[in-house]
C-alpha cells in the first residue's frame, strides 16, 4: 500500500495490513529465536562429585556449606543436587575487591559527601 494516496476512508484497511505484517514479523522472530535455542547444560542438575569439581572443595566441605545453607542446593530423598550456574554465581558473589577498586570507592564516596583530603 502506497502512503501517497492514503485517505481517511482507507485508514482502517491500512491499519489491518500493518497489523498483519507485524504479526508475520513477530512469528518470524519467534521462529528464529526457537531455532537458535541450544539446551543449556547449566540447568541440568548435577551431583555432589561435579559440585566438588566446580567449586574446588572437598565433599565434607560441600556438606557443611549445604547444612549451614550457604551453598545453594536441592535435596530429593537422600541425594543432593546442584545447578552449575548457581554454583558459579555463588563463587562470583565471594569476589574480593582489589586495592584499586577499594581506592576508587573511597574516592567516589568522598566526592559524594563533599569531604576532600
């Protein structure tokens, strides 16, 4: 449809054509996204042996961290399960700041508070 000859009477027809095209584009986007999806290995439950390998900790340490609810875990019956992405997130949460990062934070704080030394 050419927009040069668009009049008030032709507006409903133009809107319906646009809606049809939007729906077609949406279907194409969904199809493209579905075709690219690769099953994520990180959401597959893993056992304690794999959790030990990922975290680099011994079994008794893993059991202690689970018991104190420090390490994210799931229990089905007598077996413990973990998700790789949650273990990696747990490891990342323990990042220690470098001296330069701490210095930058102190500088930013001093700038906000208006105190300078």
